[in-house]
C-alpha cells in the first residue's frame, strides 16, 4: 500500500522544480530580447560586428536603453544562482513544503517584474524595490533552510 504522505512529499518536492524552470524561462526570454534589440540596433545603424570587439566599444556605439536587457541578463546570473542551488537542495532533501513553494514563486514573479522594468523603462527606484523584495523572499528561504538544518 502506498503511503499518501510520501506521495504528497514526492509531489511537493517535484513542485519546487517549476519555479526553477520559470526562472530559466525568464533568463531565456531576456537573452532572446537582448539579442533582438542589439542586432536590430546594429542593422538599423549599420554598425559592423567587428566594431564591437570589447564591452567598452559596445558601450560607445550602442545607447544605454538598448543595453538594459544585457544588464538584466547579467543580473539574472547573480542571485538566481543561489535560488537554483537552494531549490535543488530542497528537492534532493525532500524538504519542500507550501511555505517554500510560495516563497519560490514570489521570488520568480518579482524577478519577472524586475526584468520587465529593467529591460524597458528602467526606473531605478521601482526596479530596486522589486529586486529587494524578491531578495527578501530568497533570504527567507535560505534562513529557513539553515534553521531547519541546524535544528536537526
């Protein structure tokens, strides 16, 4: 006979992978958007690819708004790395519960909002507030894991 608790635990553990996939999808979307913007700008302004040999040269030839998505892409490879590792830790240790799932989805949702702001209007204070609250969700998850590990 199958233990219903183990099925729920197994399902909850698998559910933590959905926000991970959400973050990966967001990263892919920003990456595609970044290249659409950059390539489109270069074609419209007849900039040769050989003129873009360094990041400094790129910054000279392409205006900041065209590069917002590149800055956001880099940002998606910072704190989200900790998110990925933390979610995998929760999955492997079967420590996933509703609180972790909600916090993970809050992190992802706010990172989507952050990316939209960063890639478009880039209002720094709005972007910072969303980033900060998303980081709080991540730090909450991490501290909760650390407390659970410490308490045995």
